[in-house]
């Protein structure tokens, strides 16, 4: 995070590592109003930006930042969050909030001009009063679609590695225990043409299904929140949870965690995977009984990969760390610089539409029927 210098006058040039910042020449004072043009005749909407755990440079490239400045007066809280008093003053005239700031009903009632809240963390969090927002017509949006492609890529990479034993063979070679030829592939299989099962079919799974195209896989999918018609449109066979697990060579979990599905994948479901099959966990660890997963992998009956864990950071002594047939990744699948910069582009794109009186189309919009049931952990580190 950047620490802003003390300022004299209305502008400054901030340098970092000898380079001039893209924010040079702005009236950029913590919690104070600044604008690309303070003398424009038409008043611009006020936008409050409280991006933590993100930063401005992390989610806005220079071009997108300039677009945002051109349409609004900005109040930016960085590198630390605002005090209660600072936030109340900023929200008094704000039409848009960019960030995942905690907003109680009483605070929302005081933000009389507020029209939209853009979450740039990636999850609909339980730290604001959604019911009040729906009642008053305040849109709550999240830029989560930016993570679909990078997470899908990682899921495919995990599957290819596990199916072909790539990391296992590499470790054996480095330990001078390599095996050549057919014997080295005793527990491998060709991924092309295999049977794939998907649990949870939102943005992540949709992007993953597109990547599977060249592999000609038969794909079954289970998602109780999605109609069969949508699954069929994505060339998936709608199936029950048991059918997905029992008929697939590789099972991929992209399901969001809700108040109803925590731990719904347990020992019984994992036992349905064929011996030598693959289990890949990409969404949230809370949907899986993690100890049951550890047992299943520890038995040697299946191979697995996970990018998420019940607690993060994860306990250093947990036994899954020592198992040879599992790939472990520190929740890094979506944390790509390109994806984070796309957050700013999605937000500014939807913001431009809303300022023209049009509905947003790029970010996900909170739905009254489901948002209160989501239970994702907030991101602590970008």
C-alpha cells in the first residue's frame, strides 16, 4: 500500500522508484474531494472509493482511471480505511461507492443520494444491509466475473497434471527415482475424451466448460440454482450430485458456499469417485468436508487438487501437506495482475451505463432471493 506524502497547495507529483506516478497532478488528498476538472459547468456525481484489500493501482490501469476521473468527483481512502466520521462525511453526497465498506442500515439511511455499491473484493459479503438496499433501489454489484478465466485455466492445469502425473514424475526425477516408459504411467490416463463432472455452474464453471472444448469430454453438471436448460446450452448433461461423482473420471467443484451447502461434499460423495479418479476443488473449501477429503486422498484411492482451504493461512502441521497424490495451491488461481486490472474496467463500464440511465451488464448484481444465503469468506490479502 502507498503512503501519501504531506501536501502543500493543490497538486503534487508522487514518485516511486524514480518514476512519476500516473496520478501526478491530481488533487489527491486522503478523504478529500478532487476532480479532473473542478471548474466544469455540470456537477459530476461523487464517487467514494474505499478499495481495501485492493489498491487503486491494483485494480485501475491508467486509461481506466482517467475514464473514471472524467465522469466523477472522487473521494479516495487509501492506504488505510476511513474513520467512521470520515466515511459519514464522504457518503453524505455520494452517489456511488466502490469498495466493500461495512454499511449498516443507519449509515445507508444517511447516504440519501447513494445509487450503487461496487464490491471489488469478489464476493457478496454479509457486511451491509441488502434488504434496505433492495427496498431503496440501491444496486449492489460485484466484479467477480474477472476471475472466471484464470480460475478455469488453473482447474484445467490441475487436471492435466493429475491425469498425466506431471508433478509426481518431476518429484521422482529430482529424487533420482525416475521410471521410464509405460511403467511410469501405471496410474495415469489420457484426459482427452474422459468423463468430466462439474458441481456448481456459475461464471467459473462456464469459463472452464469453454476450455474443455478441444478435449471432447462428456460433461455432466449439477447445480440446484441453475435450470437444466442453461446447462444444456453449455453442452452439459444435467445430473444429480451422486451421478456426477459416480460417472466421472474427473470431478470439478466450482460451487459457491451458502447457508445450505456447507460440507455437503463428504466421505460418501468422495467414495463414489472411481479408483484413480480426480477431484479438483476451485471455489470455496467450506463446501467440502476437508478432513474427509484428506482421508480419501490419504487412502491413495483418488488424486486431488485444491486452491482453497478451510482457514487461510492454512495450519502448517496439517497432514494433507505430506500426501504425495495431491496438488496444493495457496488460493492463487484468480489472483493474477491481469484479472485484478479487469475489475476496474468492469466497474467503469457499468458505471458509465448507469450514469446514462441504463442497467449494468458486466458485474454481477445482488439478487434478493440468493444474496442472503451466500457465505464466502472475505479476501484478506490480494
